[in-house]
């Protein structure tokens, strides 16, 4: 791993992000009557895509919008330019990660297929109109009446599986905006996040944008590396990263397999695994350190296994660190679909060894390493002179892995991410020396069940909470 390359500047990165930030700042005040200062953000976006196929349309959109005459077509062009710029940032960062890891680069774009059915155009037009009204008002101009306009659109979309992706995005976006109304009273606006959601949703309203990745059945062996747990107030997802070795002897590939479930508020920590264990073969394999034999498992062109327990069976022992040392260096990633090319999506499995560890405890050092973040919880790995910050905030409470375990480790298997202008390492597992013996600690060690005292207590508390909720739900249904 060429960790020193993580510190080198990426050509054009700062300029692309500056153009995106300039446009995002325009959305704060809105596109209805842009002020002279906002016109610079629009022209900057147009200038950033000059020389590309988008150039003429975006230049016209920027000019019309600066004059207060922007329409839906112009807003779509601006959203496309912003998405293309962030896509170029994604590609540049992924290319740098390929250099760091020495793995083969992927040049192709993931293929997608349409649903084969005509989607109700009126719903897409209605959604596009609502999103354009948001852009005209700006984040400081939102109110409950404007935000509430999404509710009937979402309700009409949800019954259609092909529109559910867009409906879910609109629903969550509207809920965030509603919680911040009125916009005029906002002290802090999540500028990049709301612009991301707005641009993505707007492009998904275009005909043909709502498509699904091409899928093919595959057979072979899955060697799990670790679990990334993503928790929301009402849902939880466990995403397993691993190396897939095809039965036909083809090259190994980096894949993901995700399982998710609705989540009641009282269920937290290790109790989350109870909600996910209907997919027992996958979680048990990770928890027990075993491979999984796949037979005809659907695999998308983006590297996602559409998990079906009927097509999986337990394999032999497969230590994650052995997989990382032997199979991971030769595994090739899948391509990413155009709308998913965003820096926030980067999550590349890597193994880091032979590092020193420091807990940053003074403000000057924290500014240098972590961009001024809270130094108290900062763990930094010194990898061949490169200081790589550990994203301890992403370590789930549903397992035995902690920041302290990372700080006392000698090897770390994790996901290389990019956030706020720097590369970060999200730990999935670490190796520590205990009594002169290497001991592995995994974030997903409790996925298939545990005898650990802390894990048993957490699961018991979750069981009690779920039992009470089911009893209450049963009483309500009987009424």
C-alpha cells in the first residue's frame, strides 16, 4: 500500500469542488431572483464544464437563471453539470486509491437496464416541478406549505416499485426540510447535503434515469472481509464487503452483500443483529469467520450481491486477515453507475499494517491531522510517514471493536473513504497482540450470535424491548 500517495494533491480536485461549492451557495438564497454575487456561482459552474458536451446547455442555463428567467430545463442542466463535476471528483479519487492499493483500475461504466414499462409521466413531472420550486425559493425560503407539496407525490409513487427509489428519496428529503422550517430562521444550512439530494432527485425525474443495474447469476466462493453497519432511526442495514472467487476460475472481484430491516427506536447496539438474522447464512459466516458457497446468486453490474439464503451454503474457514493479505490485492472492483459517482460513495477495502498509532491530544496537532476536528477522540495511524486518520465515529456499537482496540492494534482491515478533503480509514477489524499471540477483533463478530458478556446483555435488552413492542402492536391490531 503506497500510503504516501494519499497526501499528494489530485490535479483539478480543488477547482472542481470550488465550482460545486459556488453553485451550492446560490441555492441558499434561491434561483428565482439571484443577486449579483450569486451570478458568479452560476457562471463558475458553467465554466467548469466548458469543453464538455454539457457546455452550451449549461452556459445558457447559467445565463438565463442569472437573469431570473430560469425554467425547469435550465435547472436540470445545472443539476447535471453539478453531478458531472462530482462524478469527475469521484473518478479522480478512485484512480488515486487504485494507485495506493496497486489494484487493477476499472474503466467501464456499469450497465443498466430499464424496467420495460412506461412510468407515469405525470408523477415525474410533478416531482420535478416541486424540486424546481424548492430551487427557486432557496433553502432560506422554505416553509411548511412548500415542503408539504411533496407528500401527495410521494404517496402516489410508493405503490409503483419502479418509482419507489425516487419516492423514498423525496420523502426523506422533505422530512429533513420540514424539520428545519421556516428556512429564514435557520442558523446553519447543510449546504452540500441538501444540494446533493436536490440534484440527485431532479435527475431521477428524467425519463430513463430510473433504471436498475444489469444482473447475472454467479456461482463461486465469497470470502467476507467485514461488515459496515448503517443505522437510522427507523431502519438498519448490514453491508458485507468481501472477495468473490468465481467457480469458473475467472478473476476475483470485490463485492458487497447488504441485508436490511425496519428498526424500532428502542432496539440499539447488539440488538440490531436480531432484526437482521433472517439472513442468517450471510451473518453467521461473517461472525464465525467462514466462507460462503454461492450457487446462482444474482450479482449486479455494480458488484452488489442480491442476497438469497436459498442460493448460499456455509463453506470452510476463511480468516478475514488471511483473505486481505492473499486475495484482496488481486481483486478487481466493479464499475459504478453514472448517478452513483460521488465522493461520499467511496468505500474501498484495504489492509494497513506496520504502522504506529497516536491519539492526538493537542489542538495544533488536531488541526494538522483532522482539519480542526475534536482531538479527544482522534486516532491517527502513521503509515510509512503518512498520517491516516481513523474514522472512529463509524465503528458500530453492535460489536466488540472500539477506538481503544484500534489504538492498540498492529494491523487494521478497513474501508478507505474520503470526506471533508481528506482520506479516512473506517475500521472493520483489527489485529492486536495479547500474550504474544495475534488476536483479531471484528466489528461484525456478534452478527451470528455471541457468548461475549456485553453482547449477551445487549441482546437480552433488545429481546425484551422487541417483546414489549410486539405485545403492544398485537393489542392495537386486536382493537
